[in-house]
């Protein structure tokens, strides 16, 4: 392997490996450094992909219990084979990591296994030292360094994670048996997704959240509707409470909570506690301090509009630079960063990046929420349409939720869309494309949608923004 490159990407997650592929496509000699021993980062190995595999499996299990009969499907005794479910999840992960490694070979990218750090930062020739998985070190020279090391679980003071009784999202993906009870600390995306998995499989799940509402990034109306749906499914919530301790014992974990605004403490007992209060940038050991790279007071790498740090030739993308900590956002930043390194222009519209919660029903949001528009003093129109009035949703037996479109009151330009309902994550991408092209709600409303389809709900919401919905 050559010891000199045009680009070395430190981190092989969605942002890093996509950046490497795009750089190689553009003719740059590229290497990617990854310490896990396989590519894909948190997303593929212990995040997005394995959690979605378990969400799908647990959804089917719950459907067999509660929905098959209404479709005229009679089944015998339904049993859970958790070991097989976990094996399937692991196989899905392996297929993805193997596929990414194939893409490295296909694009002639050097894949270096180990821990990478910036050893020397110079104008045109940076040095990156990699300690391999056996502890041996090698140093490589490169014109550009891209930091794409992602994020890690944010710890909670007073709560020690052992990945057995008190687990992070990583441990929640590998439980050997279904707990009778689970306390989830944090009502964000990860907490609700993993809580949904184990509730479907039989656990009694209680979610403790410091704020007075769930899903903080989402539109307020969506948050309220989703909480009602999850409560109907059996999930319990303790909102406006903080966790002050979690003590494991032979009989489970004693979780101490108290009102966030002050008040008497109480104890909740659970077999397993999941800590899901968010993620923080992972930059330890990358050599950024020694290289003089500026960081924010929250530990994020500071970059300019071209993803370059204050040190020429050192760039950063993905979770380490903050913003929406999403795999697809990191991928786009990786592509754009590579294009900039190759001398091309790059573009990302951060207002058109959707966030999705893969519970069932799903939750999806893009652009501005009503709360944000009100705070900014922007006049807007609201168009909303329920899935109960959609023919395909009724045929499928999935009628919870609604689609809502927010459009500028003067120009009718789409400013945001928020959906809680079946396949919300897929449906919202129509609006993402519309927003990328600066579309109006009328543009969506006048686009002929196939019938019967769930996407007609989005069209009807666009019609409703002009107070002319047809089916309600």
C-alpha cells in the first residue's frame, strides 16, 4: 500500500465512506481509516441498520398477535424465537458491512484498519498515523484530511452503563432475553424506537423524559398525536422528570427520579434500563488539539461553509460538526466535501433534510415546524389531512395519524411538512424533492397521485393548505 494520498478520511461511517467513494470517483487517491474492524460506523453496525431490523421483526410479531385475525388469517400459538431474530439482525448488519467493503475495492480505495490521528499538520502535506488493531503504527502523508469520526452515547451523571442491566442503544440491540420491564431514559428517536421494539416483544416500557413532551425536534401537534398513539399501544410516560440514579441489583435496577421543576423523589424498578439521552461528538485521540483545530464549547469541530476547519487542509463532516445528527445528512456532507476537494462546487439545503422516527406508525418532519414559524413571525397556511380519510390506509388497517403541510401565506412556497402515520418516512420524500425545487403547496396539489395510495394524504394536505381538500 502506498503511504501517500490525496485524501485520507478518518472514520468509515456513512459520512466517511461516502466521502471516500465520491473522492475516488473524482480521481483523488483516497484512503479511509476505520477502527471497528468493519465499515459502516455506528449507523450500520450498532445503530440505524440493526435497530431497523429489530423494528421490522418486532412489528411483524405484534401484527401476528393483534392484526392477522382481522384480515381473516388464523394462526396457531405464536412463539418468540429471540435468538433467531437476533441472528437475522446480525446477518443484515454483515450484509451491509460486506457490501461497503466491496465498494472500497470497486473504487480502488485503500481501507486501513486502525485508529487514525493527525500526526503533523502542514500546508500541503499532513501526516496521519494509524495504530492498527494489533497495536502497530504506520504513518501516511496526505494533502487533505477529512474527520468523519461520528458520535458516541452521551453519558448521564449518576447512571453507570454496564450494557447488561443498564444499557445504551448498543446493549439494547443485544439483550439475551425479553425483560419483563424496561425504563427508557429519554423520549427522543432512539429511546422511542428501541422502547417500541421491546414493548412489542412483551416488556412493560416506561419512558422518563426531562422535558414536558416527547420527540423534541418535531412539530408540536405531531408530538402530541404520537404520544397518544404510543400510550394506546401500551407505552407509559413520565414527562417533566429527571433521573438522578440507577442502582443495579439482583432483582433489577432501582431508578430514582424526581420532577424536573422540583418535588419529591420516587423509585421505579425495572429489569433493564436504557440510557438514550442523545449523542455527543467523538473526537478523542484524533490529534485535533495538537493540530490546532478549533472546537466549540460542546466539543463539535468548527468548520466553514466548505467543511474546512481553521487549519488549511483539514476538513470535518457528519456528527462531529453538529447540526442534525443523521446518517443521510452525513452522507450528503461527505459527497459535497469530496466535490469541493476536487475543485467542484457543492450544495446542501439543510432546510430540506428530513428526520424520521421508525416506530409504527412512523413520524417524519422536514423544514420548519409551526413553533419555529411563529417564533420567526412568518405568516403561513396550514393544510392537514388524516389517514382515516385515505382509502389505502383504511384498506391496510393503518389509519393512525395525519399529514400536515406548512406553506408561506404570501408565496405559497412549502416551508415544512410533518407526518405521523404509516410509511411517513417514505411519504415525506415527495415533499423533500418539492422543497429542493422551491415548490408551492399548489405544485404538490396539482400533481396527479396514483390511487389508492398513502401518498394521496400528502396531496390532500397540500390541497387543504388552500382550503380545498377533496375527501374530507
